[in-house]
């Protein structure tokens, strides 16, 4: 009887331990529910950020697949693709209705902008803003009680006259994001 009890206990432990799944990975905290993403086409190739609940650590910084903010009259969204740390970002000054179309030409001196950067870091992003004329459109299609939002975006990056770029002109088309939760600051 003692051997039977010991065998049953061992079987239960093996069964219990075998049923536990590792839902994490090396670079995110929730593979089972990666959440919303930002998608678009960049120079004819599909681009997709990682999800809202995914993150990686790069040089001591935590990079989230999708970040959004609603702060001091601004609405902002950043999508990062972990495989190459490229990012798509926009910040707009909210109108009273919030949902609507926002357009502009990116200027580092202005608070509204939309851009693509082949790397997430500040130096590359700043370089992109200083060497490209960027015409963009962001359309917020839904703004749900300040809790989440959806929309579309496009941006045309043209190398400025007198500047050079290893990336050439960049066309970001068909950008879309759906039901992205807002973080307030």
C-alpha cells in the first residue's frame, strides 16, 4: 500500500509539472496574448510591429512592441519591430473631437509629426527627421472614451535636397492600428 501511495504521488507530481506551460519567451512577457499591432507597407514590403504586450530589452532600455500615449493635448503611437528594431511613430495635437484626419509636413521644430526609422534609437530617429521631408496623414477613425483608439496612416519620406541617405526615399502606405489601449501621462 505504501508503494502504491508513493507511486500515485509521483504520478501526480509528474502530471502537474507536465501540465505547466512556459507561456513566456526570451523577449516578451506574454506570448499567448500579444495584443494589438501596427501594420503598414514600407517601400512595397509588409511591415508589422510587435504586439502591445510584448517587450524586449536593448542596451538597458525596455522597448514595447506598441506604445500609445494620451497626454497634455497630444496623441502618440509608436510601433517597433523587434527583428530589426525599426519603428513607425506619430504624434498629433488632438482636436476637440479627436477622431478625424491630421496632416502635416514633419519639421523637428513642430510637435506634430509622423515618421519611419530603420532603428529605434534617438540618434537614427533624429537623423531621419533632419534629412527627410516627410508628408504624412494620420486618420483617427475611432477614439473610444479615451480608453483606446484605431486609425490609419501614410507617410512619404523624400531625401532633402543636398542630403544623402543610405535608405533613399521611403513610402509608408496602408498603415493601420486597431483598438490600441491608451496610456495617460
